[in-house]
């Protein structure tokens, strides 16, 4: 597992998130998990075209914020 941080502009502020990348993930676990201040806020799974989709959404943040995070991750071409 690799960890890194990203920032996403939400309104006029930047919010910071920790990403956990499970490089050798298997089908029963999402590839990317997202945390904010240690709290799990969601996860993403790439499809066959490497486009990310929300895998888990516990409802801690809005789906709009998860989509912004997803867009940011896809921008890294991962």
C-alpha cells in the first residue's frame, strides 16, 4: 500500500485528503481509499478503461466532493 496526499478546491478553500493506493488490490477491495483527518470518506475502483468510479460512499462528504477527488486522481494518470 502506498500513501499520498492530494488537495481539492471546494468552494474557496482547499481540502486535503490522504489517498491509500492498494497497488496489488484484488476484486474484493477497492483500489483507492480516501481519508480526511484519519476518517474514511470513500473509495474508488478503476474500470477496464482506467476511469475511476465510486466504490464505497459512507456519506461522510457529499458525492460532489468525491467526484472532485476522483477527477484529481484521474489527472495523475493512474
